[in-house]
C-alpha cells in the first residue's frame, strides 16, 4: 500500500509542528524497508561492507521491534542457510541471519552479510523451499555488492539533480531532466532486484530446493497485498519510479529461470516439517504494541480500545496506529504526555497543530473520560483532531482528508466515540494470536477450516485462510495436508 503510506507521511508533516537512512539492498516485500547511511563513492576500503553492517544492525533491529526469539522459527531458518551458502556464488561469504519481531512481510540485506527476515514473512511461507528462496535472493544482493553500488548511484543522482536545479534556468526543462535521472536510477535498482531473483533461483536449485518456490512465494505476497489493500478498485499499473519491478514482471522472470533448470516437481519443498517448526509462533502484532482485531485496536497493558468504521484497514506500528480507506481518508492514533498542561484545551492550543481553527476547539467527555476536539486546515488538507485523557496521557486521534464531507465527519465521531477503557475481564481475555498447525482430515475444505480462524473479520476468513495456506478456496484439501490456522 505505498500510496497510502505516502499520503499519511505527507499530511502528518504538514500538520504537526516541530530517521535516519540505512544502506540496505532492501526487498521491501510488503512493507517499508530501511534505506541507508553514508558511503563515499569509490572508497571500497577493506572491511567497509562489514563495518557498515555492524554499525547499522542495531538500528534495523530497533526499527523492526527487536529480535524475535523462537526456537522452531530459528531452526527453520538455520536449516537452509548452510545449504544455500555452499551453493552460492561466494561460499566464503559469512552471514548473520536475524529474525525480526515484526508482522510485516519483509526481508532485506545489509552489506557484510547481515540478512533479515521478519516473522510475518515466515508466517506467510508454506514450506522450507519458500524461505530458502527469500534467503537466496538476499544472499545474491550481498555477493553482488548491490547495497554499496546503489548508494554510490544515489549520491551521483543527488549531485546531478543539484547541478540541474542550480544551473538550468528553464524550470520545466530542469524538471524533465530530473525525472529522467530518477527513471535511470529506478531502473538501476530494478535491474539489481531482477539480477538477485535470477541468481537466487539458480542458488536455490543448486542447494536442492524447489526452484519454483520463488515464483510461488511471489504469488502469495501479491495475494496478501491485495487482501490488505482497502481500495479494491485501485489502479494496478506499475509505478515506474519504484525501485522494485512489478510483481508480474518478477514472477515471469522467476518462472523462466526455474524452467531453465527443469520441469515443476523437482527439488525439495518440505511443507510438513517447516510448518511443524513454526507451530505456535506469534502472529500479527506484538502484545506490547497492542492488538489489531479486524477493525478494532485493543491494548491490554494500557487497557484501551476503539473501532474504526467499515472500509478502513488498521496498521499497527511502533510509533502509532494508522488506518486508511479507499476514499482518501487517513487516521493516526497515538499518545502524548499532557501532564504539564492545565487542561486539554490548553494542550490543544499549545502549538503542536499547524492550521488549528481556534473557534473549533471544544471540551467534552467521551465514555466518561475528559476530551477535547478541534479542526485544522493546512496545505490543502482538512483535519479533525480529538485528544482523550487518561491520567497523564492524552490519546490523540488525527483524521485527514483532502475532500472532507459528511462521511468524513461521521467516521471521525464514530471512531472517537468508540474509545473506551477495557474492563479487567476484557483485559484478561485478550490474548496474542498464534499459528496453530493441524493436519487435514477427509472431507476438510478451506471453508470448513476457515471458520476456526481468530483475529479476522468473519466475512474475510475464507479469503485469508486461502492466502495463508496457498490453497484454492473452492477445492477440497487433500487428506494429511499440514494447514495453518490463526488462533488466540
């Protein structure tokens, strides 16, 4: 959902008054991967790559919720690494593999052999060969030195753009020239991705894994991306300024590379053993960051919850809970210390909101809690803001739209008025989602097994079950198939 991520960042910068880049050959599979630090072009001194990886590693870990510790998941990853290294283009290269505590589906590489895979990606994979396909792709980035090459090209592009804007008098000509350089840089990055895809499939096959696993997992990622997207009618046209090729293009290349090796059915998959290793693994949000359950956000430690209207997709991040719909409305929910202010009206008027309309500020109560609401307009965006106080914390809702209407106001009030404190019983019942692996029995179908899924809206359980297990929703499941369920 890159378009909505960009929308949120733009309006938040415009509204609130007052990260660093990382050098990564990032695959940004379904989430935001880190970008990079500073490397002087042409200074590939000894140990440079290792030094960069060692320096940036703690920041990557912090950004993605820390290291995820799970013996089964660690064994699942470790079981393929040795085989891939031996089959890679540089068997002498050493690697440090880290599983990140993030539900995002992502994998990327730092210079020096630092490889990262999220637990969200491990949850989507259905066999050992699919995990091996991801790791082989990331190893290819390392052996091809893609991250440093990308940074050098980026610095050259930045310098060229500066010269163009400083020297070229015709602004339209300068704009065209800059776009041309951006397209050139994007293609450079896409070429890297496609090169890593090709190398990865060959490495996968040499290690004895199913070479078609890369294409299979690309299809699963695309299906999950469509499932996550709130705007089902959105354009599927590729973004030509993207640093990554469109999934169809990558899929075609992955299939072509596999066919050059052999017909489908060759190589190891090992679905049953892989799924047994991730049985019980945490799924979705870390309990320390709160839970998303369908259209509701609940936080056990803080004892709070709220629900967004139908059509919104919630995304829980370490900094805030984000939501958006297909009509261009974005929501941010977070908390702030308001203990130093005499009241919520004082806090609302303290200057943290650009374009605040003073006459819109109203004190009120929401489910027995003190609150304040207001509105703001800045740089073409309209905002509705609410702050609800519990103790020293002000819980902040920020709604944003370029085209506010009655629905926008209705959604704002409906969401804010749903905010409440959880009872002790409700808090006790709130448990983490986990992966539960079962074996299909005669007569089992996706529709039958999907009923037992937790943490998913009932109307979407079948769709989610089918994507998670890479099964056709309309076909019977072969008896004895290992199946993933999400339970609490």
